[in-house]
């Protein structure tokens, strides 16, 4: 039987909710912007990183939001994913939300023509940028509370061809489709799955996209708000989607892009 919508606390809508954040790389990451908003909304947070180089950046950062654990996790490794969820079992015994902000493509597959994408590069981009969401949700499912929520990050390049986005755009299209199917699977437990399609933001990942500065110029010129968007704006939307405030929304892609998607010529 469907459950009634939960009661909402507006001052701290995420109070005491336990959440896993995947994908913080530095203080300019969208994942970090989301984490700060969630922390201020009362959430309890745990994080992942991949490799020693990122650990040096992430470990001091997540202390600012009272991180309850930080685990090395390569999402292509079943062993490391298993260790992550073993840690969650030991620390929390359950999970109330997931923030999935992981994406990767080989640099050479973001240059030149999509026509030249290698088989290896295509599969790698999809495994990390799309399948990882399904893999994490599969492991999380028996641990997630009824009424839990999942948010992942997409981009307009998953809907339209964006020069320089190439194989990552195709992977984001796969990710958005996965959101819809996961929402269907999780629906009977009132667990919601949504994506945020953020406008271009100057992040570490954005540096790998050829002509990124030109993309920013075009968005600023043509978007109805005539500007880009901030990490905090994306964080606010993620907090809304993860909280009971959005209890009737699932399987959606929410655009936080200053209205750019809605413009024509």
C-alpha cells in the first residue's frame, strides 16, 4: 500500500537523515555545493573518494560538514563498493539518501569528433558515468529506508548534442533513462530517484570539455536570467529533491540552468 507523505520540518528538512555523497573532488565540485546545503539542512553525511590524490583534497574539506566517514571507492571495483556498504552497515545500519555525482570519460574521447570514440572509451564512460548509479542503488536497496531518495547529476548534453561533450552526452542520456527505470523499481517503497541537469559551472570536470568558456558565454547571453548558476542553487534543488518537500516527485530531470534549456534562437 502507498504510504502517506511524511510530515515536513521546514527549518531543517534533512534533520538526522543519513546520506552518502559520491563525487566530491574539491571545493568547486557540484557535489560539495550540495553537501554544504545538506549539512545546513541537518543531514548526516558520509563520503567517498578515489585514490590518494583526491583524498588529500577531500579529507580536510569534508571535516567542515562533520563527515561521519570517508571511504576510498572505485565504482568499477565490486570489492571496493562492497567495502563502502560494509562501512555504512557498521556506522549507520541504514541509509536515507544518496547523492551520485560521478562521471568520467577519457580526454581523447572529449576531443574532436564523436564519430571517433573508441570502444574502450565508450564502455568506460558508460560504466562510470551511468552504470555506477545502478550498481550503487542495487547495493543500497536493502539498506535504504522507505521514503528514501536518490539524486544524480546530468547535463543538457544528454538531451541535445553539445560540441565537445561527445561520449559523455551519450552516457548522460543513459543515466537519465536509468533514473526513470530506478524510480519505477523503487516506487513501491516510496523511494524516489531524480536527476538535476545543471547549467555549466566552472568545476574540475568542466576543464576537460573543449570550448567550455564559449559555452559559458552563450548561456549567459541567451538564458532568460542572463547568467550562469551557482553551486548553492544546485545544492538547494538537490536538498529539495532529497527531502520530504518533494515527496510527489520521482523519475524526473530537473533543470537548474537559468532557463537556458527553454530558449530557442
